[in-house]
């Protein structure tokens, strides 16, 4: 697998996890991916006009980082994730850290991890659709 394809898949899974957790929490939004010579960029845009609790924002925010960890280490546990997701150490992207206001609880990590593990096939389906828009296979 080429580096760019790996990065496209990783970004698609990251954003798909945001989308899946958002949908499970009743939040709508859209994924945007772009590829350039500089690399792959991804984002999940929450539709305007929705009122989100802090807990909802935090769960959506950490979903991408958890999916990224699951992509490279499918058996990762909640304790390992909690260490990796320490916002001060850069485990979460700047935009995701801003969304969750710099703090997440172990219970939130456990909850999002369990949901993503249980519904990983759906995360992959969403990601496959996004990658397919670029005319490449999974």
C-alpha cells in the first residue's frame, strides 16, 4: 500500500468515526477529504443549528483519534487509549482538542471505544465510500 493511500484510508476512517459517533448521538454533519501534493486533509463538519452538550462534543472529538489507533492497533485497550489521548501530549488533533475543550473522561473513552469496536464494519463502510470518491479501491 502506498503512503498516500494509507493516509487517505487513515483520514477517511478518522472522519468516518466522527460521523458515526455523531449520528449515534443524533448529530448530523458531513465528511470532507482532500488530497494534494502536500498530503491528505480531512474534516467532519457538524451541521449548523444543532445544540450539542459538552459530553456530545467530547465523544465526537475523540472518535477520530480512537479510530486512528484502532486502524493501526485493532486490539488496543481503553487504558492504552487514555494514555495516548492525553491532549497535552498531542494525541488528539488541534481541532478535535478544541471541540472537547481539552478534557475527556475515561468513561467517555470507554464508551466511544466500545461503540467503534462494535460498529467497526460501519465505520469502514463510511470510509470506503469516502475513499471511493477519489477513484481508488480500498
